[in-house]
C-alpha cells in the first residue's frame, strides 16, 4: 500500500493517507453518502485463547460443515493465540450485509454493526446480543464487546448454556479500552 519495504520509513502524510483510505474501505470514516459509516466501529474484540481453548475451538470447527475457509489463528502474547472475531461472526451465520430489523452488519466489515435507519441504539444491542449468542452456541467461544455501553442493559456475558443472563452493565472506570464492565448492582 505504501510501496516501502517492511521496517522502512515512509512519509507521515503517506502513512496518514493510507490509514484513512484503509479505514474508508471498511466504512470506518464518516461519510453521509455511505450508510455503512453509521456504526460505532468494530463491535467485537478478537478472542485471545490459551492452548486448551484453541484446541477445543479447532475441534468444533473441524466438525462444522460449510465454513468459509479454515480457522485463522495468529500468535498473541504469552504463548496464546488470537482468532479473528470477524471470521467467527461470518461463520456463525452473519455475513457482511446481514440485517435484523433496522440494524445490520456492515457490507464492508463483519465486525462493524450499523444502524440502517432510526436513532435508537436498541436494534444494535439486539443484533449484538444475537450475534454473541450464536457465536457462542456455534463455536463455544465468545467475543467481548469493544464499545463501552453506558446506561444500556445488555446480557453480559451474552448467554450461558442454561439460558440468558441479563442485568445492567456498569462502566467502572476510564474510557473505551480502559473501561471495565461488570454485572449487577
């Protein structure tokens, strides 16, 4: 994209332009003419798994018919492995462009949930809960929400085997990645 060798330097303006163009291609730069930009960005984080959890996930994936390619795995800190949440979302039945009511999955980026019409966050939360539950049911693995929810009830964690676990999510400190959410009162 930048035309420089790995590890080489590139002019700041070129790097900026490349990053903006990459983000624009995923619907992550506000544009009134692009409905995929009505999102909060990536909604789910990539699960980081220890060896046992990765083995469990790999066994489940091998038993599932019709998946889009094999399970992608990338190295993470501490000998753990990172699995792309986008792959889990799409292979759990939520392809790019999927719509549920007025909310949907971006046509450009499977982790971006978009509001197709209206201004209420409720359709996005319903879709996110549905995706989290299906990813968990399909793969036995869960992705955490990336955005911080303030004053919004959403199942947390999405669902356990015995049924839904609901309650208010309380933001305890900081902003976005610095925040920690917990259940209950």
